[in-house]
């Protein structure tokens, strides 16, 4: 009876550790939110305990109902059944990708098995030393035989208890260290990242299978143990198991460091792009205002020249046809000069004005029709520089898509920006004949051959959108590609 109680407590602790590993790593489905964790705990507890004590299972696997396994390799079957049952129940109760769930279970069972092998070596050496000391006392007649058997019986009960406490404590320590580096839900890790992280647990499970195959073999009344044949295994096995545990934890830390380094690299590229865009905006504004100052400086000369053409000594004279043509040409030149400084779009902000009008001039050269309306959302506190990044990259992508159209298709870009409550919405539509391909991180994949050098614009756009807790959605309808951006305002108008 004591053995059953101890086993039940052991499996309860392991089920609790499995729940602890899953906490904040993977989310329960909405319809099972109230009872999902309880059901998963009960499953892990009952399946493990039932497989350990079921006569039916022992008869089916080993051909006997007394639970005696004459070959340690048979224990692999129970481990596989436990893993599969936990995976099936997890897949039903928890949301997310199957690969992420498999990784979590691999980590759990790898830590469990490696902890058992580490503690088993310590436990075995301790027990062997204790039994040898009792045998020595028997030989020296310092211990009675009846007392010897009583001590051996007590040792069997306490040894299994201490073994369970030892390896479960080690599991707790490893999981606590592992959770320290679990900075994001497992389901948010990319597919390549999960394959990288699964490498060490898979290797650990391979070692576990190999050790289970060769751990012991019983033929008749003789039992041959791996540790008896090779005493060095008392050191080799726990060292390899400890390395597997260290690698399992450190691989997550290495992955976090790599992701953090990648984020810093992207941030640096983002700031470089911002600096480049700011420099371009300043240069365009300087050109615009230099042109205005030059126009203002020359306006007096223009007026004086017109007076010379139309008046002589302040007295009006009959204009000749040649004078009329000269005056008309002069006025047309002035109109062309003024048009170069005119703004096709007026948004209420000089930064967005320059961007839209610069893109308009590019579209004119590319025979692309650019139209739309946008009013800068002053009352929402959205920085003009951030909105400029969104406009710049979105329009650049739209222009790039229109350039790839053949000559017969209409090249058109339509944009619109408007405020609704505390939200600013910006939509842009353009004709397109290439289906956009999203990457694993949700960003559209560039169609340029050197992908690693491009696609930064979309990352910059997503960074700006996340800054204002917004969203960015794509849609393809026929030959029309649509981008919708929603930004949340950071303040309300004080009026």
C-alpha cells in the first residue's frame, strides 16, 4: 500500500511539473479555459500511474501480469505510450502548432529521463555502499541476521522515496532555470527556431533509448546490469545526462541571445533607415524653400520685364503680334516655374506634403496615376516622422509593383488617410500582377532576388505600427493589392 501511495505522489508531482513547464509557454483553448489545465493534470497523473501498475498492460507488453521486465528495452514502450497520450491530450486542450507542443513534451521527458539517470548513479552507489557495510557487519558478527533483513526491508521503502525526491528535485531546478530563459510563448518561436531548440532534447531521448536497451538483461535467474559489466558507467552516464540537461537549458539561452542580437541589428538598420529618410526629407524641404526664395527674389525682375513688353514710358501702346507672342511665352515660362514649386497634395504637415508630392512626381515620370486624400492627424499625437516612414515605404512598394506591370495594364495607386475616434486609418491600393508571399514572421517577402538585403522597409513599417499599438493587413483581390494600416492615437485633442 505504501508503494502505491508513493508512486501516486511521484506521478502527481511530475504532472504538476508538466503544467509548470506549459505555463506561459502555451495557451489553453478558449472553450477549455476553465478546466483545460485540470484535465491535462489528471491525464498525466492517471496515464502514468495506470501504465505503471496495470496488470493488463504488463500482460500485453511483457506476457506476464507481475510487472517483471526481463529486458530493460521493453520499458521504452511505456515511455512512448506516455509521450503519445500526453501529446494527443495537449493537442486537444491547448492551442498552437503541433511542432511547439512536441518541443515542450520533448523538453519535459528529456529533463525527466536525464534527471533519473543522474540521480540513479548517485542512488545506486549510496545503496551499494550501505548494503556492503551491512554485509561487513554480518561477517564481523556485529549485526544479527534478523536485524539485517529488517534494515534491508526499510531500506527498500526509503530508497525508492529518496530516489523519487532526488530526481524530482533535480527536475524542479532544471525547469526553473529553463523558464528563466523562456521570454516568449513557444508557439511564437519560428519553425527554424523550434528545430534548433529540439536538437538537444532529441539527442537526449536517443541516449535514453540506448541506455534503456542496454541497462539490464535477465536470463533465467541471472540479471546482468550495464553498471556491473562496466563500472565506469557510474560516471559516464551521469556526465552525459548532465551535459544534455545543460545543453537543453543553454540552447534556449543561446536562442534568446541570437534573437536579441537580431532585434538589435534590425533596430540599428531601422534607425539608419530613419536617418536616411530624415536626410532626404530635409534635402527636399531645402530645395522647396530655396526655390520659393528664388522665385520671390526674381518676381520683381519678372514684373519689370513684363512692363517693358507691355508699356513704353508709362504710356500704353498698341501691342504688336510679336510682342504678344513674347509676352505669352514669358508668362508660360513663369507658370512652368511656379508649377515646379506647387503642391499637388496638401495634408497639413510639411513632411507628409513633401513625401506625397515627391512620389507624385515619380509617378508622373513612370506613367502611374497617383490619387487620393490624406489629412494629417494632429489631434492624435502621431509623429510626422513615423507617418512619413509608413507613407514612404507603402508608396515605394506600390510604385515598384506598378513598374512590373506590362504596358497594356493601367498603372494606378489610390491612397486615403482618415481619423475615426482615436484611430487613424491609412489605406493604399495599387494594381499588381504578382501574388505577395508572406514570410514566417508575417512580413511580406520581397520579390527581389537578394532577399536578405531587401524587405527592411516592411520591417520598419511594422515597427512603426507596433509603436502605436496598431495593425497592418494585406489583401489581394484580382489584380488589386490593398494595404490597410490602423494606428492608435496617443492623446486626444484638448479642445
